[in-house]
């Protein structure tokens, strides 16, 4: 598919480049502005890794769509150091985590503040480090930040949740404290999760991975383990009221859902307020899931992927009673990381669409969702050659995305 990127400006400041996307004069034969131009051909053209059959029509490789409204992509900076998480501050600036253990604040123009220090030590080997970040719903009054990270502990490391106050000078985090540790610890370097957000009740939802290795995988199905879960806690790190297992007596009461592999994307739908996630598949089988309390999402019992070696996983089944089907999956994988829904009116056909930062896919995936089904897919920024790690909607209605290579992009009107 052609995206008609057109160079409009030279470098502004350190690394600001503006590209005009889908300009109307190049789309005379397409739908009117504000409506997608649809195609019957899926955006994925590579052969699938597996021969598995989808559980229902439209579960993978739906028809491609193309944005008709003109928008711009602006490269704001290349000066971030392995950014991992991004969220919007109430004043329009952006708070970004960097894998090695610092945070940065960026203006909408891409100007970076000094590294914010004072956070607990992170284990940044391989997939570890400083991970997801969220601000308190009452940030304007209390300046509290919440973040997830891989914490070194006796016996290895684990995914932890911490909080602290952003100092008035924005150079340090004051009184940082760990409020939750996803146990058991494990001496590994992979699959920590971990995104974090606040739900509409003011409680925290965050995700953990199952730590990748064969010996830890079964803990995704273990309700006495925090691995491979979506977890819901209070600001103090206690199980949140109303959790599905709070009165079971045999399961961890903080668990919201289970049977996950390595969830790096969480988002609430702007209208329904349903919780959605993306989960890394192995070789094949990246998933989009609508997360419901107490549900089992199947890993490693059911999957649409295979081992990286090509061997089957478990009994090589894709469906089992009592386990949820993904709303959508990719084969081959795109390695989906951060996600966000678009709620602005600036680009009408993007309204309530889900945007996915793809690492190995090196693009931002746009998914059109109707009645909880994916009905269209588009690939944005694929010409940039970047591993997109996270994406968020800014207070100005634009999307902001960070890449492993240190770039920050603005995507919008």
C-alpha cells in the first residue's frame, strides 16, 4: 500500500522532520475526507508461519484500510535513550521512561528536560529496565507518579510497581517506594510485561509476563502466582475491591485475568471503558484481547503460534473450553508493544480506533474495531524503519510514539 509520504521540511532544531501523509491531491480517486479508502487485500503479504485455522472469520488478516484525511508525521527528537513508556501530562507535555532507569519530560515540540533521577535500581539486562508509567488521576494536586520496572532481588528479579512524587523542579522523584512485587522472583531476563494505567475507579491495572522459560510458563495458569497476569491493585498496592478472586480463598485476590504470555499494551476504550490488551505470541500468534475479570486467556495451553525452533507448543491446540479466544491475532508476528485508543475528533475515521506500536513489524498498526471485532487494519510509519515501543494520545489530540532507537514522533493534524 502506498502512503504517499512527502518531504516538506528540513531539519528544524536538533532533529525535527515533518512529513505530510496522505495529502488530498494524491488521493483524488479515494473516498471523501473523513472516510477510509477500503481494500479487500490484507496489509500482511507474508506467508503465515503456521497452518492453524482461525476460530472465526476476521480473527486474522482482515481487509486493509487507508486513511483519507490528510495528517502529518513529525519526528520531534532522536535524543532519547531506549525509551520504553510514554504518557501525557495534564499540561500537554509528555512523560517518558528510559530503559536504564531515568525518566524524561518532553514538550510537544520535542524539547527534552534533564533526566529525572531518584528511582529505585532497575535490572536493565535484555528485556528488563524501567518500563511502564502512569500519572495519578489527581496529579495536578499531588504530583504522584506510578511506574513498573524489573527489580533485582534475592533469587533473581521480578516485575515491581512503585510510586513517588515528582519534585517541583522536575529533576528527581521524591520518596519512591515499591508498592507491589509480582512473585515469585526468577533468575531470567525476559517477559516482564509491563504496562500500567488507572481505571475509572482510581485503582491501578498493570500487566506481568510469565518470564518466557519453559519452567515458568505454567505459572500463567497458576492463580497462586503473579506471573502471566493482568493485576488490579489500589494506590497502596493492596488487592483492589471488586476483583474476581477476592473471596476465593485459594487464588491471589489481586489477579484480574490470567493465562497471558507477555502483555506490553493496555488501554481503556474511550466509549465502552472496556479494557483491551496486546500479548506477544511466540513465533506466530501475537494477540489482541478484550480483557474481562476472571477470564483465562489460554497461554500456554492454547496458542496460534509455535516455538521459535518451529516445534509445536504443548498439544498444539488453538481452542479449549473455558479459555478465551483472541479478538485478533497476527501470523507472522509484528511484536505488539504499547497501545492507545484515539479519542480526538481531528481525524474522524480514526475515532475509537486502536493504535499498536509494533517492534519487529516496524510500524504503527491502526485497527478499526466495531462491535468488539477488528474490521480493518492499516500500517503507518512503516517507511521509518523503527522499532515502535509505545504510543499515547496527547492532550492536543495527536498521537505520540517512541521507538527503541530513541525517536519521538507526533502523528496528527
